[in-house]
């Protein structure tokens, strides 16, 4: 056997345990698929007399976690993600039934359910039997004499002599060769699952359009809320102070000749009020786009945020370079909101900020060692972070088990 064949043999042998495990788990899900298919068949039969119709949408919903589990297994095996795209089963019974029939994802799930119910357990049995049988056939010469005469059979014949022992050993060769094909069988099962469970391009496009529509609406709502906040800040703060300055200067003008001292005091008060108005205007401008971003970049701006944090905060910058202005502004406010949330709710002793990713994707992680249990409740800071990320076609993930730690991860695309 040349080096190339040895390498292929060693590679197949190395992949064999994982493939056997994959097919064995597939056997378990195959049994679940068999019971699910039988249940669906029963509901369909009952639907012919009208009894099972209300149960159809719920039966499809109950089977979706099994299909989702198989998607994750196949995706991990193949190294490529498999999207899950369903139309929501909402509305009254008629609407849910119409969605159930019209959604191609449900038909794909049904096709996979039938195929997997028929093949999952037999393939799992072969995945276990073939390697065990190959090893057993190879070991027969070592132990056949230890057993009572006529007690050992091998593929239809009794092993009771050395010639038959040699024959058993020869049978181990093709059985072992078949066992080494198990990784290819596992790969085929994963590819079949992907072919049956992956959504078609039209469904993916429709789902993407729905996502973009929702994120666009959220971005518009956030933009409107931001404009209202700026208008409120200007009206209640800087505008009121500037109006006071005008009144104070007018009073100073009237008092200039009659009471120069009072007029001078009015002018000084007007100066103080104008300085306060200028400070408030700067705060408003900083809340729209912090000047430190344009002057020093995102890393320096984040370092300044960390320095102002009441909880000790460590910043790690793993990806330098400037990003688009909108991305840097979103990242700045995401980090600021995450730090504010952690300060208010986490009871943490340490915070950490990590900036990383690639030129095409900015990845932000804000972590704390607090009590955990954070939830992105509607109207809260975490929900605002999610909206900011989705407005730029990004995403936010939250890992916050009870007891901590909490990690907020935000991914922001930097493409045009």
C-alpha cells in the first residue's frame, strides 16, 4: 500500500468515530421523525372527517424543533450554516392553515421527516454494526478456541476449524472497507438534510426583505425619537437660556443710565447664562456625533468612555483603522449604552470592552462580572442597542446567565 493509500486509510479511520456518532444521533432523531410522521398521518386522517384540522398547525409547530436540531447538526457537519425561514403561524385557524399550506418550508420539513424516518435508524444500526463486526471478524482467530465447539458462528457458518477461522479473517477485509465508508454516509446524510431543509432562494429573499423592512422601520422610529430628543433638549435647555440672555441684556440696556451697577450685574448674569447655553449646545452636538470620533477615532473615543466609567474598565483594541462615520457613531453609542446599563444594573466590579473584527465587520464586546440575568426588554437600553445594530444591518447577541458574567456582542458591517 503506497503512501497515498495509507494517508487515505488513516484519514478515514480518524473520521470514523465522529461519523458513527453523527449517524447514531441521526438514528435517535430518525425514531422521533418516525413517531412524528405517524402522528402527522393520524392527524391528516382525522382531518378528513374534520376532527384533526385544528391540530394541523400545532402539529407542524411541534415538529419544527426537530427539524431545527437537524439543521444545526448538518450545518456543523458540513461547516456551512443552514437558515431557518418560516412564515409565522398567526391569525385565526383559516389564516394559519393557509400559511401552513403556502409555506414551502413546511413542505420541505415534511419531505425530510419522511426520508429521515425511513433511513435514520437503519443507517445508525449499520454505523454501529459494521465497525464492531469488522473488529470481531479480525479477532476471531484469537479467541475461537476458547468457546465451546459449535458456539461461534460467522456470517452463516460455524467457526470450528482453522480454515474457517482464516475465512472469517478474510471476511473482515470487505466489512472493514465498508466500515471505512461510514464518514461518506454521514456526509451524505448531512447533505440530504441540507438539500431538504434549506430554504429556497425565493424564501430567503422574502425573509431578508421582511427583515430589512422591519429594521428600516425601527431605524426610522429611532431616528424620529432622536430628533424629538434633540428638539426637546434645545427647546428646554439652550433655547430657554438664550431667551433669558436676550431678556437680561434688554433689562441691562434699560438700567444702564438709571442704575449702572445693576446693569453691569445683568450683563454678568447674561454672560453666565450664555456660557451655560453654549455648554448645553455642545452637549447636544456631542450626543449627535461626538467630536472626539472625528478628531481621534473610535479607539480613543472608547478609551475616553472607559476612563469616565465609575466601574474600572479595560479596553482591548484588536482591530485598528478608521471605519465609516455611521459605523463609528453607532459603535460609540452602543458602547456608551452598554456601559450605562452595566453601571446601573450589573453590580459588577470590573468591565471590559473589546474592539475587533475585520475591515468588513466591526465586532464589539462589552462584558462585566456582575450578577447576570440581563434581558433586552422593550424600551430598555439593550433593546436600543439591538435597534442601532439592526439599522446598520448588524446584529446583537446577549450572553447573560444568572450569576453572570454578561457579554454583549455587537457586529456592525462596514461595507458600503
